[in-house]
C-alpha cells in the first residue's frame, strides 16, 4: 500500500509541474527565444513516459492488493451492519 501511495504522490506532483513548464516554454516562444529543440514535444513525451512507467510499476501491486481490499471492504460492511443492529436493539 505504501508503494502505491508513494508512486502515486510522486507521479501526481510531477504531473502538476508539467503545465507550468509548458506555459514557460510557450512564453519563451512568444518572445522569440531561440531553442535548439522542440521542448513542448519533449515535455509531452516525458509526461507520457512517466504515466506509462508509473502504471507499469503500480499494475502488479494493485492486482495483488485488490483481493485484500475487497475482503477488508466486506469486513467493514459487516461491522457496520452489526453496529446498526446494536443501535436498533438499544432503541
């Protein structure tokens, strides 16, 4: 679970930084700053690569955890039902 959280947080923080970088590149282009390569294309490729790598890293972990999450969700539902019954009996 911590692996999922860590990779997701890093991916989300990095993806949040893509738009400001994109805006900066567009501003530089607007002011006719010469660039040796097309950084917008490079940035989009890096964004896509990041998403692909994080999905590949998280895929097996998510699959392994899914049965445990389902089981725990059912346990929580059972506890809630039992508590509701206790409340009704108390009333």
